[in-house]
């Protein structure tokens, strides 16, 4: 009986220890983030944007420039390490210009890639662009990576966020996305734009939905092709975050597009001497819901009148600091934007229900 009573007391003591220990472990556990983290990597006026979901699934849109002693590949690899990513699941090339696809071979030498996504054959067959495309195909073959040729209307096979292709190879989606389709009043006064024969017009554009948040990246899609998405009716609907098209070039970001999509926050991946034109800056700032336009560089072309305030610029004083912008998007549509230069974060509340 004494032995039985002792065992009973011992069991009660151990149970008490276990129960007391549970809250302690929970209290010290690392908090689980639920944000989609987007790293706008400074590739000096090219594009390279890394999306990482809470579960670690990753999408890289474009790979920056070639050459430059592996500069852009090193910066992408550093961003991936910062995000806790050891492999990039998907690399999407918007088009084959050197500032977007030139860095493919250098990237795969730094970090493995699972699947490449593109718009299909190169349509600008002269010079550097064809060289980039040929090198890209060699990389896909040599690494045994999967390749997806995506078309407007396709949903890409990511699990943690919905990625729908809205433009590609010169074509646009035929039908409005859910909730879109309203007439766009800005179309009536829109300028007529010349046909762009370059790869820019072939850009693979995507609309990313994460929870209630909507994020648009059209690569370098030129203005004539933008109108196919928003005129006479807005096929895209409003967005929360815009990757400013074509680095803020004169040839993109038409007022008709910006009026239709009405971003709340925009990020421009310009360089000091590339992109950031006054006309694009004005179009973004003139859009109906804009709160802030963030820039990777101070744009020399814009002067003080056409650049954002200093705290919204990652690299105001020269081309080589490699400061980045990180946007953390919550499922409710709220966003936090971090400037690595200032180490400060600005919060944007979720928008009212559409």
C-alpha cells in the first residue's frame, strides 16, 4: 500500500510538472509570422523581386543584369538568405531584356532553382536579347529545372498565394478578373500609343492575391498594351500594391492604367539614371488611392519635384549601397514597408471592403 501510494504521489507530481511546463514552452516559442514578405532587391535599374510566403514557398520575378562581377546574383542570394530560403522554387522572367533576364546563369551558380516560368519564344531576335534567351535555355537544360510557358488566364502552381497571368507574349486576358469589369472613365482622354515591337510589349504580367491583398507586377509592359487590360473596361480591378512598371519609364504607367488599378502603395525599382521619369511619377501620384510611392533610388531625371521624400527612398546618395525595400503583406490586406537604409517601417492599414 505504501509503495502504491508513493507511485500515485510521484505520478501526480510528474503530471503537475508537465502541466506547468506547457505554458512556459509556449510563452518562449518564436511567434509565427503570417505575412507574405516581398524583397525589392536593388539591381541598379533592373528588376529582381523576391516573394516568400510564411511556409517558405518562394517566387523570384526577374534576375537583374548580367556581368558586374556577380553583383546582382550576390544581392539576390543575400535576400534569399535573409528570408530563410535555400532554394528558389519559381523564377519568373517577365521578358528577355538584359536588365531582367541577364542574370540567370549567375543566379543558378549561387542558389538552386526548381522551376522557370516565361512567356515563350523570344520575339526580339537581334543582339543582346537573343543572347539572353539562348543562355536562359541552356541554363534550363543544364540544371534539369522545370519550365512553364505561361499564357494570360493561367494560374501558376504556387500553393500559398494565387498568381494569375494577366499578360504575356503580347496578349492580355480576355475576361475581367473576379470583381472587375467596370468602365474606366480615363480611357476617353487617354493618349494613343505607338506599337512597341520590343520584348517589353511581351512582358509576362501577374496579379498576385494573398488573403485580401492584391499585388500587380506587369514587368516592362508598354502603354499600348496596358490599355488592353483596362480599356474600355477595367479587367484588373483595384490593387493594394503596385510594382511600378518599367522602372517608372516614360513608355509605361499610362494614366488610364493608374486610374483603373488605383494602388494604395507603389514601389519603383528604378536606378539613379534609369527610370523614374516625371511622367510616370506624376501618373502614380495622380492615381485615386495612392498613399506612398517608394523608390529604390533617387531618380536624377525627376529632380526634387518628381522624387518621393527621403525616407521613402532606399538609395538616395549613389548607385552602390544595395539598400533594399521589404514589404510584408498580411492576409487582411494591411502592409508594412521597411527601408533597409533607415531601418524604419511604415504601416498601412487594410483598405475598406471593396
